[in-house]
């Protein structure tokens, strides 16, 4: 195969396009929006397999992405940093299978709650997505900014990769397993925090604190099935209460921005495979839940293997 069309320009679509171009393919991206304008731009972008199963293939892709992002952290222009933090666990016997994808972890306790402390990659979304887009374009990838309503409408190419997040299932027409997972965040001024915290078992709701250079991403929500992208002030107030209880330094910090996004959930798990029944080879790469950044390079490499050499 020589030419490949990638549908979608989020973190998954851009990563797939990059790997295919490096493999020698002539690549064209077709998408209706920039990555920074979609759910990829809303993400806290801390490495962690959130809202996906912890199957062997997911953890393998997570490990590949960890190593790739760790390498990119050596280049300041990428916006990737290695940051220490803690994953809290409030229930006995937590699923720690994800730790096999991380080089080193250790038990920890924070705010009277046990957890796992580790160092993971964090991507400053605006900087990272801008860098990744530029890297893709530097490899000669073309981009068509247009809405794709059907695969049959795509320009001629030897193969197609559907990496369009929530819209992927409708484009392929053979998948009833996809659903939105609504996320809402509020970004506060950073009072000097450097360590992240995730507290998914918080009895008052999903809670995470992800400090970046210029702000702190505070969340969150995980509303399965909700398509509502409006900012809910009551939800924001709840987020602010939870994060301030977890990290008192955040109390009273000014709000810099706020956002919502629809994570692409899938009950059948992440879908990375060839899809039969089309007029040319078609491949699926979607259903990443809240783990798009976490699985991006690993799943892009899997797609490149499936497509084969140019």
C-alpha cells in the first residue's frame, strides 16, 4: 500500500498519521477540526489508562506510549514532562495491573488514603498537540479540513484508517458499542504545585488534580451516555470543593478557564483492527475512553503493523 487516508485529527489520528508517514506511506488526514478544538484539547493528558479495560493489548500500548513520551520529554518544544504523583485507592484490592506498564512504583499514603506513587508523562495539551501537528506536516502529510459523512465520500487511496473518536462507529456502520463519557474540568491558577493526584474512588465523585506550567487542571466527571457539552456550574462547584479538600492550596485560586469534552467510550474495549466489507482495506482505531494520550503511540504502531509496509 502506498496511500492511506486517516479520518480524524485528534491525538490518535495525528499519531497514526505520523507512524504511517514514517513507514513510507503517502498520508492524508481528513477531519473537521483541529486536535486542540476537540476532546484531545480538553484532556488533562496525564499518562494513565483511564476509562478503558486493562487488557494485555491496552497495557502493551500504554507501555509503548510511556516510553515514547518519556523520550519526547527530553525535547522542551514537545510540551511533555515527567511528573511524580499519586494514584489513590479507597477500596480494598484495587486493580493494579496498570503498574506493569510503569518502570517503578511504590506504596504511598496521602490525606489518610493509601495509593501508588509513580512518575509518568504529562503532556501540556496545547503545546504537545501543536508540536505533533507540525511534526506530522513536516513528514509531508496533507490535511483536508472537511466533515466526513461517509467513507465512500473520501478521496481515492489504497487504505483508510478511521480514528475519529465518537464518530468512528457511525462511519463504519458495524458497531453499536460506542458511547460518550462526558468530562468537565476547571483550570485554576497554579499556586506552585508540581505533583498530580488522581482519586477515582472519591465518594463525592471522580477527582483529579493535574498541575501544568501555567495552570492546574481540576476534575472531574465521567458521565456515561451524556452528550451535553455545556458547562454546568453546579458540577464545577462540586469539583472545586473536592479538589480543595484534597489539596488545600487550591482553595480560593482564581479560575483561568473551564471546558467539557466527550470521551469516546466503547463497551467492547478499544478497537484496533481491520474492518471487512469495504471497497478498500479499512482499519479501526478508536474507543480509547479517557486514555487517548496514554495509548496513542502504542496503538499508532499497531495500526502501522496492520497496514504493512508502503
